[in-house]
C-alpha cells in the first residue's frame, strides 16, 4: 500500500524530486522492517519461553495452506498439542474450518494488508494458551511477495507451491523461494493433467536456496504428508528435544 502511495507521488517530470522521493521511500520501508524485526524478536522470546515451535505457512491464495494444516492436525493430533493462527484479509472461514478440529485457533483479519506482520502476531499470541501448545501453525495471507519480507518470530518458514500455479514461480518470486526453509509441492495428484516439471522446478529452487527441503505432497490423497510431518517433528526435536 505504502509502495503504491510513493509510486504515485513519484509520477513527476521533476527528476530531482523523483530521486528525493525514492530515497524517502527506501528509508520509510527500512524503518518499518526494522520496527517489525524488533517485535518479531519479542515474539521469538515469548514462543521460546513457552517451548512453542512456530511455523509460518505461506503460498499463493488457494495453494493449500488450510488443507495442509488439516492434514498435519490429523497426523499429529494425538502426539503434539497444536495451536493455529489464521491470517486473511477478511472473513473467518478458515478459522471456522480449523475450529471444528477442536484446537485453539485465532483469526487475524489484516483489513487490506497482503501479509501478516509481527505486531499482528503478537496480539494473536496473547490470545492463545501458549503454555498448552507445542506447535503453532500460522497461515499467512495468500501472497508470494510481502509475507517473504515480514518476519513474525517463527522458527521455520514454509512455502506451499501447487501444481496448477505452474513451475515458473521461482523465476518470478525469487525472494520467497530464497527465504524459506522448506517448499511443499502440493496437489501432485493433478500432475497427470497439468504441465509441471517437478524435477526442473526443484533444481531451480535449489539454485536459489541450496539448503531448502523439498517435499511432494497431496493434501487430497495424503501422499507425502508422512514425510512432511516427520521432517517437522525432527525440526521440533532439534529445537526443544524429543
Ligand atoms: N486436487 C487437489 N486439491 C487440493 C489439494 N490441496 C488443496 N486442494 C484444494 O484447493 C483448494 C484451496 O485449498 P485451501 O487449503 O483452502 O488453500 P489455501 O491456501 O488455504 O487458500 P486461501 O486461504 O484462500 O489462500 C480447495 O478446494 C482444496 O480442496 C490437493 O492436494 N489436491
Ligand atoms: Mg486458507
């Protein structure tokens, strides 16, 4: 929103003024990200003091974030106490779906913002019974740009890419692919019907981010969910012990 505001201001014939406005824009954005990082650090400390492992789930709209949360709940419900934060521009539809599973869930409506930020997360954390939670799944707003820039205080960032989106997204949104710890290629049950080269896609992602973990999953059939969940458990164990 802020970037749009500055872009409009910069639509001037005066090159000197345009340069000054660009500098001002860069400074304002840096200040916003610095302030966000400070709050994210406080969130990190709060989560850590309660031994809560937090995962920030990001994707385009409809790639399967809520479906993945449901599958993860199904696999882990007996073993790990899970809390969920649902981020959407508006509505509480996803929180209602998750709430039916009997886990604590908080809906954040960003009211137009295309991402969650650390301040929004801080309010939601205050409303959750953190002492009773071992794993916190945070569904970010569906977007491949802004969520990559705003730390929340999470332990891991996970991107869900889905087959219908096409395999060119790492070229178009490199920061997102560079930022995350794992990429889940979802909807692989649709591979027979759509053009998507998973081998090339994985190779391109590794070129951007050599440490990233890549899983092929289907939230519709359950394929690959076991591998994702066992990676998640190993990350939690590394952080807080088994
Ligand atoms: N075929 C197929 N459909 C899937 C799969 N995973 C999710 N879907 C469908 O994709 C649609 C979107 O899934 P959601 O889980 O709501 O996606 P989301 O990322 O939470 O969507 P937003 O919250 O709106 O951004 C739904 O119709 C799901 O049933 C999958 O593995 N295969
Ligand atoms: Mg959703």
